[in-house]
């Protein structure tokens, strides 16, 4: 190689180095950012249908953001607002009762090695009329609220946690989000 080719080769190596190191670093910084959602956004979760819609959805009030690093639309989404967290997950199950989903969620926590304690759940339903259960739950040393819903073709779980004062401050928002959960093909 002649001397005139070295500067160009070095420049290409520097560019490749920047891409190899800089892009992953930039991605890690961007991936942890919560994306603000507009009031009235309907966020869906679960395996997408052919048209792109998802089987479980929830209406998001003002002031909430999507935590992209803790979300995967095919499984669950995590919404955050001022220290409060709401995680909506799709459960691929048919013909399960709310009691079966509640017990199943706790078995999954135990299988993952997460100590779980829960109060006796109480009945709840979405505005769509889908029945569920809700109750206080303690995972490790964190206390929050868990809800499960059982539509004929799909289930959903909700975990609410975070700073107790923030959760209390967002109680109305959280209740509205949980009540707004809808299931594709569910009761109308």
C-alpha cells in the first residue's frame, strides 16, 4: 500500500470505531428514556393481530409516559408518572377464571424465586364488563396492587407500584386506567 492510502484507511477505522462504540452507548442512553404519551392515548399489548391491533388495551390519562426499557408490546407495557408505575400485561389464556389467573400469577412469581404475599383479592370489573380480581400484594419488600382480568379469549394482569406517595397522588388516574382496560372480542 502506498503512503497516500494510509490517511484514508485511518479515517475509515476511526469512523468504524465511533460507530462500534458510539452507537451502542447512544442507544443505551436513549433506551432508558420514558416517552411522554398524550392524554387519551390508547396503548395496546399482546401479540399483534394481522391489522396491527393488540388484544388488550388501556386508555392513558395526562401526565403518563411509556417506559420503553421495561416494555415489550407483545407482552407488557410499563407506564410511569412521578414515581408511580403501572404495568399492563397480556396473558395468553382461554376460558380461565379470575381466580385461576390470580393463583397462576402467584405461582409464576414463586417459580421465579420472588417471595410473594397477598391479601385476599376482591372482585372488580372493567367498564367493558370483564370480571377480575384486585388486591394488595408484596413482592420481596415492595408493596403494591395487583389486578387480573379474565375475558373469554384473553387475560390481563396489572401491577401498580412505586413510591407510596406518588401512587396515592395518582390513585384516580390509576383507577381510570384499570377500569378502561378493553379486550378485543370482549363484551361490548
